[in-house]
């Protein structure tokens, strides 16, 4: 009977359609919006709505650049679906009325209004001519962190200038590196001069991504070279700058341990949005692996995570395992079709969802959320 159940379940899961954008009635209400036209920003009620709007507004190749994943896109799909496989365990009769006051957090000592940030994504100009300038302004309005991509549509100087009079705004800078130390030193100097407070080094892109969907539209990887990335090289890089270097793309507990052993101040769990190597784990699965096998890592370094986050409850599940702050990429890129106001609204939506979902979960203080608020046994009971 167990075997038959497994066989049946496998077939059922394989046959189940993938909902890139969940059916929450948006097509019924906004479906008459012509292609190339944006609906009213007021009609956007959740982060997935921004992708719906962007898909109708953007040209196909530009939208595909944001949307594509590696190979058969199983990791891309899993990034979105993994959060639904673990059920929340709400507690009731708890005073949650001050939950909003507990949202603020620090990231490497810098103060922010919420435990999530804008992850680095290239080519923001594909969604809006304001490009990354809108992301800077939207992040400033919501007082959250923005990690700018090296392959931005705007220059580093333009991104810095977008802070305007808000000189105290904190930005981190993502990088891809070549084996040319002279170029790297010059890049690090530019980053320091621009006022960035940390360098986010992508380590999960050692080679070009195998992106079939992107290849069909001629919108491949921004970085297609083979990259030399070792811990010895990390130490060499650390001597080239006074800024902390955060490895982005940790996907195993073994590499998380090595990061700690090599003295990093923070790590970022990520599989590059499912765009590099298909069938790699989601950041939630990596966080769960660390929690199960070496939970002290969450106390030894600051751990961030991104990939597939679309709802406040997704943020809570990552925080409950020990993740300090959660990165959100594609939803903010899609929100940019509305300009800085769209980015600002995306921040407001996610803040509101984190607060009300935490309240409904019975979490009085977000700093005290823990793994006991989630049933971490897979809903696929035949794998027990």
C-alpha cells in the first residue's frame, strides 16, 4: 500500500499544473487591461500582482529576462512552491497588538524598518526608464536595504546620486569578479567611493547559466564567464577593501560552515533565483538543513536568504529558522514597471503582510519567532 501511495502521489504531483501567478481573481477584475497598458497602481493588492502587470506591460524579451530560470526551471518552480509544503502552527490568545513595533532590524549594524530587503537583480531599466534609481527611491521611502547589481542599467554614480539628500541611506553593492586583480581593486575603490556599506559577492555563478527560456529570446546571463572563486581568493579580496564581503549563493551546510571558519560576517543563502543550476535547493531548504545539522551557524554569522518569496508568511518561515533578513528580487523588479511608486507600494504590501501574518500566527515579537511556529515535517508523509 505504501508503494502504491508513493506511485500515485508522484503521478499526481507531476500532473499538477504550476501556477506562476496564483489565481486570486486578478484576471476577472483586471483581465480587460490591454497589453502594453498598466492597471491602476491602487488595484495591486499583493506581490504576485506586480508580475501580472509587468507581463502585460513589458515586451516579451524584457519580461523573459526577469522571468527565466535554468534548464527545465524545476528550481525556479520549487523556489515558489516549497513554502507551501510546510504548514504554520498558529498560537492563539496571545497579545499581538504591538507586532508592528517589532519589525525593525539591523543588517551588519545598519538600522532598517523591516527584516527584508531588495536583492540584487540586473537590468532594472528593462521595466522602467528610471531603472535602479526607482529601486533606490522606493527603498528609501520604506527604509529598507537595497543591494544594487553590478550589471545595472544605471551607472554606480547614477545609483548613488538617486539617494539625493538622503545621504544616510544604506546601499550594498553586488559584484561578479574576474581574475584581473587590477580591475577588481579599481572596482572595490569605486564601490567604497560611492558609499556602499558592504560588497555582496555572488558565488553561485561560477559558469554561465543553462537558461533555455532566455536563449529563445536572446536574453542570456549578464555574466557568462568562468569565475575563479575559492576561499583563498576570498581572503585575498578581503585585503583589497575595508568593506565586509558577503558570499551570496550558499547552498549547503558544509559551505555555511566553511564561511564561518573563514571569518565572514554574513552569508546569503540563494540559488540565484533558480537561474544557474537546475534542481538546486531553495534557500528555505538550505536554511532547514543548517537548522537541523548545525544551528549554531545562525548565531555565529548573520544569515540572509532569498528566492521565491512572495508573501509575508514566506518571510516568517525563513525568519523562524534563524535567518536574519530575507531578500526579495523579482517582485521588486516587476513593481518597477510603475516606477518608484510601485517599488514603494511593494515595500508597504510586504511590511503589512509580515505584520498581520505574524499576528495571526500568534507571534507577539518578531525577534522571538522560532521553528516551533512551523511544522517542518514534509507534507509528503511517504518520505518519513
